[in-house]
C-alpha cells in the first residue's frame, strides 16, 4: 500500500501539515527523560500510571510490569506505516502516521483521564524512547499531565533485565516431594518476613502436567523474565531468598539462564511428610476440578505412567476413588523428584521431618532455623 492510495482530500492535507508541524514541536519540546534506574525507582516509590505506547501486539508479547497499553500506532496503523516506509521512504511514512494518528489525540487524553482520576504523574515508554513515546508525552503534557519518558525505552529495560538477573543472590531452595505444600509454605515464609520469590505464581503454572488447571494463561517467557527481574532487584543480596524447587521449565516457561545454574547448585531444605498427608494436600488443590479435566491431564503423562497404570488412574477417577488416583500418580512423581535431586549439583541438603499434627507456624520456624 502507498500513502497516495489513501487519496487525501484538502482536509487530510491540512491534517498532514498540522501534524508535521507538531512533529517539529516534538523534537524541540524539552521532555522529562530519565535513565532506567531512576525511572524504575520512581515507579516503585510513586506508583504512577505507566503507559506503553507501543502497538497491541508488542505489548501483549511483553511489557514493563504494571504498564497500561495506549498504542500511538495500533497494529493496523503500524503495518501501514511500515509498508509505506519500505515503499516510499521515511518522510511519506511520517506523514501517513500523522494522518492515521492525529484524529486520535483527544481519545488518548480521555483514556488517561479515565485511568487516572487521581491525576497521578504519568510515565511513558515505547520501543526505543523515540517518536511514539515522545508524541504521547507531548499530547498528555498539553492536556495538563506531568509526564516522564524512559530513556532508551523498552529496549533499554530488556538490557536491564538480563543484567539484573545475572546479579547473585543467596538462594535457598524449598524442596520436597509432590504434595508437601511447598507453595503454601513459601507464602508462609514470606508472611514471616523472609525474602521469597514465587516462580510458579509468576509463571501461572504449578509445574506438573496438572499445573495449568484453574489458572490464567501463562505469560510469554520474555514477560516472565520482566516480572522476575522486578522482584529480583528488590532482594537484599546479603540475606537469603527462598525459591521453590522446580525443574528447568515451569509449564512452557523456562527459568532464565542467568539464574538456573545458581538455582541448581543452591542449598536445599527438603520437607518430608507422610504419604497420607501429601495425598490430602493434593486433593485440596485438585480434587474439586472436573473429572474430565483431570483425566485429560493424566493422559499427558501416559508414556511415563505406562499403559496399565494409566488405565488404573482413569478407572480410579471414573469411580471417584480419588485417593487411589493420587497414589498411582505419586509413584511416577516421586521417582521424578528423586531423579531431579540426583541431577542437582553436590550441595548442602537438609531434611525437615513434618509430622501430621505439626502446625504451619512450627514448620516455618523450623525452616528458618535450618536455613541459617
């Protein structure tokens, strides 16, 4: 498609002229542009409205956590401008962009008015901190908002993510066979004042063939890294941080290369409890889901279970023998966990035996003591 295909009339030509003039103003306008670290510190302290001015597809793939998408060029507009740039050059593409976006200026302000009734400071970014965030910043500034733009844009943030995740932390792994309540204990450790990061919570997945049941869709791997980096940066490197034992992948999310070697060689505190209590814990988490969903997930591990055990699992589900179903599955998952321990680097390993009548608070106190 060419810009001339739009067949602009006199009114459109006036719009082109007006917004070409605004483009000049944009370059002359003295925006508040901050380097990344200062930008992130202000985001955490001020809790501002963060606007991602990139297209919908760019935003949905990954974004700075907490950002709201108000695309200066939406998916269709971005395609048209990109095609025009290839066919007719930069000047024609800029003019086409003005024609497409100019009439939307007032709608951008209205959206921000609705999202920002408390009149918070507005932080804006795009891919490289260039024209899209600059024009959005200019529009909102003219509407009375105090705006700040990220120097280098989302591209600079991604560089920061890689650098941040490479910074070492004092990791302690919370381990234990399936059903030992590791995620619940991780939350209890956090409540007790310990540093924790819930990888499964960030990944929207519990880490098994059944891990996606009842949870929202998983983020992209890139956005998982973004969310993880924003938590990683808040961890005091002089204190321990608890992470739950995981395989390399959590659903379709891969633990970042920068972290996994340290994760795999970190000391582990392993929960050990009775099979009966583990079965009870698993049924609390999964027993209320529809039998068909549970059967579908069971079939995902048919090759690992074997044909006979698969038939036994499905029969137990159909006959509502839920304890038997879990017991059969744990034969596989217990072997898998034992194998994962063998693959870990030679590390310090401590065991915590948890009796059926011990309280969660007592378990947490024992975990903290063992980790010291």
